[in-house]
């Protein structure tokens, strides 16, 4: 009997599938999200793995096109024996995404972050947790849904420098060793970092406490520096930038040399402040300080 060979396109997908297997994407998903094993031909974990594979080279396509993407790929090699391209239809993929949403996207992501850190041999409790937010602007009207618990596409402070467009926000927490994301949370476009950071930290700290771990040090920008947030972090270490509009910070900047330290007290919250200043920033500050006053500014001073 003559042996027949078939050529399929593997491309980069073998590396991505191998990393998914190393991180245990399918197993963890199927443990967290139970499905009807008798009715479904592919599990939610396999569907998620398939979506990860198409995300690196087949993005911005409709779900019904996923099966066509895998038609010339070694599906059994990538997703497991018995899996065929036709099984990855839009109905099955849609139900998988619905199940993940019902479980909680942020909670689901957090479980994967913990497992990824463990699988890659990183410390379960990193020394530093880095937290920041970003925004994604969109085109279109996007009227309000009227749902209090729903994510709303709204206008807000734009990191993209497009305040005229509506947007959504994203908070992301990473560990300091290799930058592996540990937790993320999608938020409405007008969310205030000062409020969301506090709730975000409290949620992740609660998950650490449930496992008998404690955070070492939180690192974030000046949105972390509010009296309510710092009081909620009592007993924990944190590192942030104090805005120069703060009177104590302004006095410290004016009265200390570069990299000198000083203690401050804000509403019963004590901290240690360190001032670092680059030559570029000093030149910029000097230029601004020596800039001639405009006509309107001089008129304002005369009125005073």
C-alpha cells in the first residue's frame, strides 16, 4: 500500500500551543468552568486555546471564521486528538466566552496569573507588585446601557490624547521579576484611578490572604497617593510618586538636595520620601521658571 503524505501549515502556532500546554491553559480552564461533557464535543479549555492561537495572526475576525482558519492546520496536533476544525463553530466558541464571563473575567485571569508564575518557577509572593492603568479609545456613539454593574464606553481622561472620543479603561497588575501579568480588570471609560486602584488592590490582597500570603510592596503612580487608599494599606509597604501640588512634597523638594530623604505625615499616614532629579528635568524646570510672563499673566499680577 502506497503511503500518502499531506502538507499542513503549522507556522508559529506550534510554539504558542506548546506554551499553552506548559502553562496548563486547557486543564485549568476546565477545572474552573464546568460544562456539559456529554453534549459538547470540545471543552471550554480547548476553545480558549483555539482563540489564543488565532489571536496571534488572525485577529479582528468574526467567530464563524475560526473554523476556516484551522482548515489547513494540524488541528489534532495543536488542540488534541479527535478535535476537528468544524467543531470550532461560532456557537460553541460563543458559549465558551459566555461561560468565562459568568465566572468573572478578572477572577479567571487572576487564576491564570498565579498558575503561570508557579509554572515558570517564580516566587508565589513577588517582592514588588506593579499596578498601572491605560485607556483604549473607540469610534462611534455607544449610548449608555443604564446598567450600574455594566462596563460603559464613556469619555474620560485619555492616555491616547483623544478626549473627544469615548473609551474603556484597563487596570493591570504585574510581578517585578519578569513582568508576568497577575490580574487585570476592564473598567468604564470615566473611571477614576484613585478609586479603582484602591478597590483593585483590596481584591487582589484578599486573594493572597486566602492562600496564606501577604503582599510585599505595591508600586503605582501618584493615583495611589490618597489618604483613603494609604489608610487601607496600613501595615503594608508601598512605593509611589507624590504630586508636587502636595504642600509637604513641595516643601521637601525646595528644601532638600537630590536623593536626600525625609519623613512626612499625611492624615496619620507616615511615609519616607526620596527625591530623584535628572539633569533634563532640572533644565526643564529652570526654563519654565525663567520663562517671561505673558500679557494676561502680567495683567493678573497687576490686578492682585
